[in-house]
C-alpha cells in the first residue's frame, strides 16, 4: 500500500506549479577540489556552485545561520546569536572549502562551518523549485480512479503505520476517511485526538447538531448548501473540519466535496490575470449571530486565494458566498474585475465533473482540509444528526512531519 502512495506522491510532484529561479554567475571564480564545488566572493554575498547548482548566500545570512555551539542551541533547535548585533556590512576574513564543508572565518576570529549539502538544501534556489506540500489535484474521476482506501478504526487507533497512511492520503488529496468508528460523540472525539489537537471555537470543542436552527447558521437546517469553506470570517480559518453522521434516517443529504486548488489551478492556466487578482485583493467575511443563547460578530479579511510568494504555490482558499461581507476593501476601479475573476473561479468550482458526492453514514468519519477542499450538501428530509469539530492545521501538519512526511 505504501508503494502505491509513493507512486501517487511522485505524480503529485508533477502537478505542483513551480517557478524556476534565474541567476547568472560572473566569470571570476575560485575553484575547490571538494566535489566540484566553486565559490565566488561578491561585495555583499557569496555565490556557491555545488553539484551543478548555483546558489547565492548573503554574508549577514551566513553569520546569522551559523550552527556553532555559541550561535545555535542544538538541544532546543533555537538560535543563540543576536541577529540585531551582526554588522550589516560584515564579510568573512577568509573562506575555504574543506572536506565538503564551507568554512568562513569572521572578523574577531569566529568560525562558521557549513556542510555543502546543508547549504544546498536550504538555499532560496532550492526552496523556489520544490513544493512546500506535494498534492494530487483532483476532480471526481481522478479521485475515484485512485482507489484510496479508508483507514480502519481499530487499526487506526493502535497502529502508527495506519495513521501514517491516513495522513499521507490526507496531505495528497485534502481529505481522508476513517471507517468503523462507533457512532458516538465520544468515539468521534477519540479518533480526532488520535490525529492531533481539537480547536475550540464559538461552536464549542466537540459539537453535535440536527436541523433545529439552534445556531444562527444555515448549516443547522435541511436546506442544500453550496460548496464552501468554513470559518472564512476568522482571521485564521480553521484548518481541518471533522464530520461524523451519527444518525441518518433521512432522504438526501449527500455530502459534496470539491478540490478548490484543482479549480483555481484551471483558472491560473486559463486566465493568469484573474488568478493573480484573486490572490491580491482582500475581501471581508462576516458572521453575525443573534439568538437567545448566542451572540457573535466576527470578521475576517483576506484574499480568496493565498499563495507562497517564493514559488506561487497555493496554500489557502477562502470561499464562502453566504458569509462574504460588504466589499468595501478594494477601490471601485477593481470591483468589476474582481467580480469577473470570482465568476470564473465559481464556474470552475461548479462544473459537474469536479463534484465528488459521498454519503456520510454512521461509522464513517471524514477529515477535510478546510484550507483547500470545499464541502456542501444536498437538501434532505428526515433526521440527520452530525457531530464533529475543528482541528488546528499546524498541529496536524506537525503530526505528519513526525512520520517523515513532507508537509
């Protein structure tokens, strides 16, 4: 099974959109015998060519990231050096390559020693050419054809290999299932905490609800819900949404899943100017609740699409038409352009081939990346009781990295 996931992981790398860096070396060089490494001392930086890769390192950066005992605490993985005290015009007094290490001696005699492989791994050029998190962008057919198995409750709760496979599936596709879970709030909490930490919000820590309008939100109804991400009105939207349908005596009510990154990538390929607009313009979202037992007024502002600036990789989509507030954060001459870009993204999100419909039933728990995968539902009649919670994205990704997964 892990071999299949590794093949999928390699496929994900080919789908990630990357930007390649452009750089040019001058003709002056100093050659070193160690593994074809050459370095070039410039006025404010050092250029290093190692293994055929050109890299640039600012001198202050090289002093700031020193891993010597006086500069870095290897027990806590924290910096000891006072960055603000480094001379901004610092240059090494001497530089050499010895035994696959770059050795710099600074004014005052301090010596910094870097392995060339560490520098190659941590250079901007390398960072720009690789994804932060490999993903498989999917529509309904792509996901169905992948035949991703759900994790099984008993094995999931006791076997780290099962948890690792679950996390790898979640990272690649943006959602994952655990089946065979007892249809209770307590079991849902247990399976969630097996992954990581629950995030408490205004809805509580664990919640259970039916269509009783007990909260001022259409989710607490029998109405259909269009595709959306949750808590767009938080400055930091919740990272993971957990759902468990613990009672289903209803007609309808299927859950809709849509890969927001897949749709946005289509927009980027077809209309890069619209994609860029959606990453640049900040739009407000709002949650106003006035009931007998709850009163909330929350606002969150951010672009619909968030990308890392160094490689233009998407990491967050904030899309909820119901909760979008008055657009008063962008100048009037861009409003029409924003609506055009929003319409193109919405059209892509609503293409039938991009819709994955699943029936949540007692025992089947779904974990959804709320920063990527949208969810919605059909209208229904009858009784449908859901429980679940939100999770902190940072802690889930930390758990994945603990298994050696790239996240």
